[in-house]
């Protein structure tokens, strides 16, 4: 791996504390996320979410599995958001003796890693790999803590058609990214089934910086809503260029919009009023959600948990519950079966898997107001 173990540990210690000496045995959990590259912010949020869950478990005395109690040791590998590096990272974590792996944050890298995890019988849980094929391609040891693209695309379409009353939707998306393409397809299908019209404009990869040709085509078509579907780091430029070209059309997005990069890189007047669908709101009044937000904010210097942090926290809690339910750390098949049977409450609500190892999660609507994300409402079936 590009990053040595010593550098990884140094990175973690910037955001955590050194665990006190314990008589418990140690249980290794792997985390494979982008620490460097264009998706590094997502990786940081994931570390924050997982580390909070690990610290809570360890501070409470450890994780009791069968007749033994374990302190959890988190091993982190940087995949840089790339499929080939993900393969190396996952192989290293497995060779280091982890009993489960959390990650990755994208569909393409999750699909690269899943078959390896299944071949080696190591449970892996993607935090935000939403493409329906993630669990199909990944095999029986591949899970996820997030919703899938079909549902996310449907909710985004419902936001546009029902909540906002729009009838003519343009989509701008990255056709070199499985995540973007998957949600775009399901949005278009759902919006048209509801009775709306769509047109899609694609760009070929995260390195694209000029969207004027696509935006001009969108402007000429005359939509009443624009759905921008891509990774978080790619969103600011098209938003700015849409406004620069004189379009004041309502802009909407999906869960990738739940990222501080948008407020850091986009003028707030351009972002103002944009609405997106995500899985969790830090403004929730539910008791479990409030407790999570308070603990997360206290640990990470006032930072509020966004989608990636919440799904990553949930992933660690799901693994912990499954280990307790199966009663052993030495039987990967039993852990796999316990994962599939998990039935529990998490900060964003009730959680259990369907027959495809995909969770069903309700949606939350957020809007950007005065340069910050604000609660807008709930959305579901």
C-alpha cells in the first residue's frame, strides 16, 4: 500500500485517543476507504463514524462475544478511491487477520473488493456503495449499510415530481462512475413512470471541469428542475456554471450532496435552495439519533454527522451486533448468517436486511440555506 502502517496509525491518532491498557483480547476490524484523492473527505467522515463506534464499545468494557470480551482494534487502509488499489488494500487487511471489513464508499470499488471478501470468507459491509450489483457481484459475504440506487433514484424522482411539483427534469451525471450512472437510470425511469419528461447530459469522468456544453443543451431544453448526480467533489463546478449561464432552475441531488465540500467549494448564493435526498438528518428529534449526534459532535470538535459518517457508524454497530448474535469470532459462516439476520435500531431508524442483503431505509430531505445544510422534510414510499 502507498501508505505505510505507521502513517496510517499516525493519521488515526490525529482524530482519536490512545486506548487504555486492557486485559481483554483484541479483535481486528478493517476499514478500507479513500484517505487521499478526490474522495478523501468521504474517507475522513467514514473514519470519524467508525472510530466513534469503536471507542464507545471499548470504553464500555469491550465487545462480549460468547464467553470472551474483546477490545476492537481498527486497521485502516487507503484505497485512494481506485479499484486496483482497493484490491490490494482488502488483501492486506485480510492478511492482517481482520474478522470483518468496513468499506468501501463507492459502488465500483465495493464491487472490486466484494468477490475477494467472499472468496476469503470475510464479511465486508459497504458504507455508501449503492449500486444494486454491489451485493450481487460481491457475493454472499458482501453487505451494505446504505440504501440502493433504485430506491435513492426513486426518492429523488418523488422529490422532484410530488414534493416540488416539477414535470420536466434534466439530469447531469458522470457516465464514467457506476454510482452516478445507476442513480441516473433509476431517477429517469421513476420520473417518467410518474408522468414527467426527462433529458440526460453526461460527462466522461471526474477530471472534467467545463460543463458549459451540457448545461447549454439543458438550458435550450427548458427544464423546471435539474438533477445533478455525481460524487461530492464534482458537484460544485456544475452548480456554479449553471448559475453563471443564467439558469435559476431548481437544482436537486441525492446522498452525495451531503458533504461539507459543497459549502466549502460552492458560493453559497449558487447553492441556496438546492434540495437533496439523504439517509439521516442531524436535526432529528428521535432519541437514538440525538444521542448519536451529541456523541459525534463532542468527539469531533462540533462536526455534525453526515450520510457517510452515519452509514459508517452503523456499519460498525451492525458488525458488533452480528458478532454478539453468532457468539464466536472464529466461524465466518456463522457471522455471515448473523449479519443477514440482524434486526436492530440505529440512529436513522430500524434496520434489517432483505433477501439480497440490502437494507430498506427511509429518506430525509435537506436543503442548503445560508451556506449550510438544513432540514427540509421526510420522504418515503
